[in-house]
C-alpha cells in the first residue's frame, strides 16, 4: 500500500514539474494561481503532524483503517496470484522439452568449497 502512496506522490511531482520544461505551458500558467513553496510545505507538515495524532484522538479510526488495509492487502495478493496464473497460461508456450524440471540443479558441494 505504501508503494501506491509513494508512487502517487512521485507521479504527482512529475506532473507538476513537466510544465516547467515547456515554454508554451509557462505562458498558459501565467494566469494560474501562484504556488508559494514555503507556505505549501508548512501546510503539508502541519497536516502530517495532525494525521500522526489521529490515533491518539480517535483510536477506532486507526483500528478500522488497519483492518481495511489488511483486507486490501489480502485482496491485492489474491489479485496478483490470479494475474500470475493468467500470464502463466498465456506465456507458458515454452519450447518442447524445456520446463523448470529440466533445468540443472545447483551443485551444492562445489559452492561450499
């Protein structure tokens, strides 16, 4: 789940930064509201501090959120398993005689020396 949150954050930053590279976008953004980095960072830090304290104020929210993330994790794992099975059936057309059972096993004695 953290991967999705982090990915969304970085993807958002890329989308915000892309107009800086295009001169046509700069002209289109002249009339847009100005972004003040200092105030934005301050607001984000205060929001993060408030989010950290939510479990102290309302523990039932954290309990429900924990259960929700656990359920989503189980569903994501099942979805990944189904996707793997689907892809395995679509791309399982290996050349005749080449299977995972035909791969040579690692020589344990030679690596132990």
